[in-house]
C-alpha cells in the first residue's frame, strides 16, 4: 500500500509500505476514506522532536472496515468507522472514568501510521465507532475532524468547564483551537474570545461562535482579556498550542478560581507552582479522550448541527502529502485533508 513516511525533519515522502494484517484477535483493518495532517505532525517535521527517522505518519482516520479479528463484535466488515489517535479497550477502570486516552492497554495510532491507504486498528471494539450507515461524501471531512481536532477541542472546552453564562478565551487559532471555539459555543458559553492574528482564521472562529477577537499575545493579550472582563479574566481558557508562552498566556487570562483546559502537546512547558497557588486557577488537560465524545459528536455531525470539516482549507491527494506539510508549516493552510 502507499503511505506517508517522514525520513528526517522536513523530508516527507509517499512510498510503498507493507499492507497491514490482523495481528491480534481484537484488531480491525480499515480502508481509509480520508486522512489528514495534524498540527502535532509539525513538531517532528520542524525537528522539535528527537528520533525522527523513517517514521510512518498519521493518527487521524475514517474509513470502511475491511476485516476484523475473531474477538471483534461491535463493528463489522462494511461499516464506516471513526477512531481516535489513542486506542482503548473502553472497559478498564481508566476508560470507564472517561479517560480512554490513558487506557492501560492503549496504543498510539501514530506509531502505526494512518496517512495511508489501509490501517490496522488495535482494540477495535473499544476504539472504533460506526456511523449510522454510509455517510454522504460531504460529511466525511467533519467525521475526520472528530477523530482528533474536534474531539480534542471539545475536551479542552469541557476541561475548562465552558458552559452557560461563561466567558471563554481560546489561545491558539489552529484547527484544535478553532474546534475549541465550536465546542464552547455548543456547550452554551455566553462569550467566546479567540486569540488570532490571521484574517482567515478569525473569520472561521466567528463562524464557529467567537464573539470577540484579540490580536495581541502574551502578557499584552492576557491584559486585553482582563480589560474586557472588568478586571476579572475569563472563566474558562483553552490552551491549544503547547508552548511556554501559550500556557502562561492562558493562565494569566483566567480569573481567580477559573479553569484552563490545555490540549496543546507540551514542549518545554513549566508552570510555576506559586502562580497557581496565588490565583486558585485550575489546570486540567492532556491527551484528549476522544473516544468519550465520539458518539455525541457523530450525532451532531449527522444531524448537521455542526460542521467542523470547515477547518480543512486544503485538500490534496495522498501522493502530494509533502505539499500539505509544507503549506501547514508555512501557515498557508489551517489543516490539510488527504484524499485516499
């Protein structure tokens, strides 16, 4: 099969990879209908992660089940399915508490690579969720978003306790941050302030529910939030970047006793304990338990209540994956969908 491999930072190529096979009775093989490039894929692309050498790429996926192991009972051949970037059995105590991304039997789909024609999904019963029949083509981008960025943005909003009467600020205007805006709107937030300096991303943030845009960053950005909220700060802040500056901006934008939901993949982030001690700000997040939200998100998409597929502003064939990485790296695209 064809698949994307990162041979070294900045060196992405599509080549032949072995076809996946059933390795465990709990596995499923899916034929990808679409896949995509994640903002987190840019960390190794830019050389920010160690050990980048001939890595199969991709962890977001939707497709049709081709084959299942003997123990799989919840999905069958021909089902259109969505899964998350961490597999889970969905039965262990951690899963039952709603944190499937930390399942004691989890596997990272990024180690398997879903920017490809086919993929093996371990723990298929606990990882894959089938839609209600074969979806129309126009819904596939939104279902693909649910596999990661929508589910991650949703978790960030939940972790930040976004809800009715709340003011929510969103640090990060990539696909996850934009989906965090959408989630905050769906959760009933009264005011949603998006940090963004880019006109196209500002426009999409407003489509998704942002009521205000702030173009400044860091301490200046946090000061703007305080000024807009009578000196209090936002009740809920989403951090969707993963840098030290973004985390400090998020915490500084939050009112005392408020909540930060962080889902940016942390790189070099260190939080001063005295900062939290002195403000009572709650900080919660990490790798999103997308599986917890998939049934709800599938229903919202099928009912056309939300259209998160709008985060894909560049569509390319799998063979042109390198162009998609380059476009996202240069901020010429928010998120690239790869057709298979």
